[in-house]
C-alpha cells in the first residue's frame, strides 16, 4: 500500500515528517554512541540527543545500551540537569 494515502497526507508533507523523524533518531543514536564510548557525559548526551533524560534512558533501553554507570550514578547525574 501507499504510505502517503494510508496516512492521508501529501507526499511532500510525508517526506518532511520522515526526514524529521530520521534526523531525530540519528541525533539520539549519535548521542548514545558517544556516551557509550565515554566521549561525553550523560548530561551532554541528553543535551546532544535533543530529548529529555527520561526519554534518553528509554532510548538506551531500546538499544540495549542502558548505561555504563550504576543506576544510582545515573539518577544522580540526571538530577544535576
């Protein structure tokens, strides 16, 4: 089936939505990768991702990269945001 007709939107609108979604996911993936390798802190990763820290933690859970820190340390860093 045709995605634009399924969503009942024009193709140009659908393309913009898909591009926006893809860019958001890329920012999140890049932030997780940098955090995972220790290049940036948790707070910086949240900032780079463009989402709040709870959403960032959920994204990390989805990828299986929950954190390199114990839960207590993660919550401590999140409080500092």
